[in-house]
């Protein structure tokens, strides 16, 4: 899985590992955290440093995981960047740079890695792809338009995989969290927690563990007939 050292990603790593899976997870820069988690979990876990925006390095990520564990049965695409990039009050260069950075990781890097893993899954007779998308990809965002658009693209990629690859035994599911108590969301939560919680019927932000349990359910093959679906995990703050 990608982005496994913090927040939702770390929770997913811990959850699927606790259920008996062998887990290869990537991280971008957090060497200390990755090594600590890898060391804690033991031989059924493996960490690989990878920048999804560097497309030329991605084949080595797949090869490294296969080399360690022999196969990839499940790919969880979790890694993403989340940057404010408002329509007003900024420069054109900043606007473009924000979109380029966001899509380089959230869309292009994720799509490239997925393509590489799909080749392996097809050869092995099947597999599961779980894409962690976002509520933002369905309702739109006020000042995070690039992030929302990137997650909408990932939701659509999920549908395309589901329809194109089912005959090869490959299932794709999207899990779309709303606001979750993570480092990535911490700045926004600190700035406007009251407003955010006011949109949620239960008046609380979700936890990484709540998302992780849902991802683990689909990663374990329990919900294969939901192929192509997006599962909303937002406390009822946005109901489609």
C-alpha cells in the first residue's frame, strides 16, 4: 500500500497486519517513522521509500514488494497530498503549481503504480485494488479544488478498473472518507473544527481506525460483489 506511515495509512497497515496479512507499504520522507513501524510489526511487514511523482522509480517499488513477498494480492492506494489552492487571492503561477503537484501524486503517480500492479495481478489470476478517495471528490471543495478533482479522478479510475478488469479476476473499490483525525487534516481542523463538526450529524470527526476497518474488509475479499462502488465514510456529512 502507499502512504503507510501516518494517519489513515498507518491505521490500514496495522489493521491488515493484525488480520494476518503481509504488508509492504511505501512512504515519501518519514524514514524514522517507517523504520519504527516496520521494526515493530516484524517480518510480515516491509517498508519502501517512494515518491509517487517520480514515475521512473515506480517499477522498482513493485519489484521490491514482489521480491520480498513473492506476490501482490491487494493494492491500497492511500498516499496523497492535500494543499489549499484557492480560486482567488493567489497568483496564476501558484495556481498552476498547486494543480501540478497534486495531480502528480494523487492521480498520475497512483495511476502509474496501479497499472504496474495490474499487470502482475492479471498474470496471477486476480487481485483487489482499494483506492482511498475522499468526500471532496463528490461534493467539491471551496479552497481545495485540485485535491477534490484529483480524488474524483481516482473514483472514476476505480470504476474503470472494475469494468475493464473483472474478467481477469480483479476487483476495485473506492473508500471515500470525510474529515478524519489525521496529521494531514490537522491544520484545517485546528482552524475551523467547529464548522467542520457542525456539518456532521454526530458532531464528531472520524478516526483513522474507522476507515482502516472498512478498507480491511474489502482487502480481505469480503465485499467483492461491490466491485466498482465508492463507500462513503463521512459520518453522514455528505450523502449521495
